[in-house]
């Protein structure tokens, strides 16, 4: 159980290192330590945390360095359990991010999960020798090195490109408009508003049911949510122009393609692919496809970006967290068709169009089609590149140990 949890937790962090970085920054803000570490340091910590959890899970599964592995896991759980208790009591952040966006737990669910894992880690640390070795001690270095390189390689690739698995509501194939809808039979949130009124120097609180007459003077009001209701997967997608116009519905209702250049902070955006971005804008303009820049930066930052890049496309304002959720790249390109996410690209992997392709509409280009790298295909690739080699190593090692035991047993018989 411990091994599976640590492997899953480490893997979902490794495939989305930027998401893990954002969560680490949330933790630092909650602890009033925001700004203590630079973005590069929190990113490095994100990759290190993902690799450590994944490696410890694999090492525990294969019973590698049994004493050290079990004690490290116990130490981690001994720190995380009281930390998640504080999160559950104080509720400074909505979820711990233990499993990224793959499995979202409440803070209390996370705490009780950690209590169970702490108990399991205590048992494993108390009797490490009871774990059965799947790989002999002489060959453990192969598993150690291969696992560490695999975890690091996955993180680096997902930083360069995009997360290998996208668990967010803006994944390729998702319809944003449908993700914003609330079913008719969904449970509605409930609120209670209290009014503070004053009369003759006396202040009293009233609800809407016993609201007083006009002889009372309004002082203040407080609204408290008493019951949580259904929250749609996408509830914060709002795009406004510089003039303050909301174009969200217009963009999602467009019957054709729409290109969105997403940059949470233009001040920190990578500008190494400016030529490709401008070429894509020109292509969109030639074929009549709307092209918008989405950012949470202010007008000054937008103007500096235009001056530096020669950008002619219009910009819209959007929530910073929403933009970071849409695409894990700054900037990143998103292609919509009738409100559905058709494609997403990091700034390192922007599509390049040849002269022949430049004259064709998106309907006839691979860029305008849903990608064929399905989830089962990605899982099969992981099985091929990681699970299969370790399985073959285990089989070979067990076979070698068995034949060694047979030879030793045969030698004993001969000596008798």
C-alpha cells in the first residue's frame, strides 16, 4: 500500500512539475514564507520531491535498501501528518496537492489518509527485514539508477513540453462551455445574510425573514455560506477586453477555430519563439481565425510585450490561476473549435507550417485535428519503457538466484 501511494504521488507530480511548483508556492504563502525561495528554487524542489517520492515507492516495492527506505518514508510521514492536520484545522489552501490534479482530496481526507500511511510506515520501519526482495542485493544498483533517471527524465520532458497526462478540466478534447454548465438537478449552495441595523444608538442583527421597518438604519451586512453546492469543473473562465467587455460567450460560441496565446505573466514569458508566434498570428489572420492573447498582466506589461515582439493581436484579461490551469507553459498556445480544446502546445513545441500548409485551412492540417496520442497509448509506452525492463530484470534475477541455489544444493549433495 505504501509503495503504490508513493509511486502514484511521485508520478503525478513528475508529469506536472509546474503544477507541483505552484502548490509548493501555495504552501509557502500559507506559512507566511512567500518570496523566501526563488521560482527556480521552488521548481527544483518540485522535481526533487516528485523524484524522491517515486523512487522511494519503487525501492519499497522491490525491497531495496530496506532499512534506509523504510526509515525515510517514516520520517516523511512523521512530518506530513501533523502538517496536514494543521491544513485541515486552519484550511489555508483548498487541497494538499498530494496527487496533483489526478485525485483531489479535502484537507480532512488528506489528514486521515496520512494517519493510515503513518501507521503503515511505522510497521514497515519496525520490521524492514520482513520485506521480500524481488531483486538480489548485487543487482539493486540497476533498479536504483534506472528509476532515478526515469523520474528525472519524465520531469524534464514535461517541463520542456507539456504534462504527459493532463488531469485538468481544460485537457484536449474537453468542451469548456459544457464544463461550465450546472445540471438542473444539481445541489445548490445555500447562504444566510445577516444585516446589522441601528436605532437610537442600539445595534441589532436581523435576517431577511425579520428585516425591520424603516426606522432602523442600515450599518453592515454579512453573508455566510451554510451549505456547499455543486461546483462545475470550469467555474472561473472569464475573458475581458481592455475596454472591460466580456467576450467569453462570444469566443466559446464561435463555430470555427480560435487560437489563444496564454501567458499568465508576460513579464516572465519566454520570448525565444517570437517568430513562430507571429507567423501563427499571420496564418490565423489570413484564414479568418480569431487570435487572442490571454494574460493576467497589466496594460503596461502588455504594451512592453508589444514593443518587444511586434505583436499585433488583441489581448484579453483573465484570472492568473485559470491561465496556469489551462496550459503549463508561459506562453502556451491553445486551439479551440466550437469551445472544444483541439490542441495545446508549449512555447518549445509550437507548430511550424510549411509554405504549402500555410495556404491550407486548419480543417486540412494535422494541427487542426485531435491528436492521436491517446491515454492508453501513453500508458502502453510507460509499460514498455519502465515496467517491462524492471519486470525482465526481476525475472532474470530470480532465475539466476534459483539456478545458483540449485547448483549450491547439488554441490552439497555431492559432498555428502
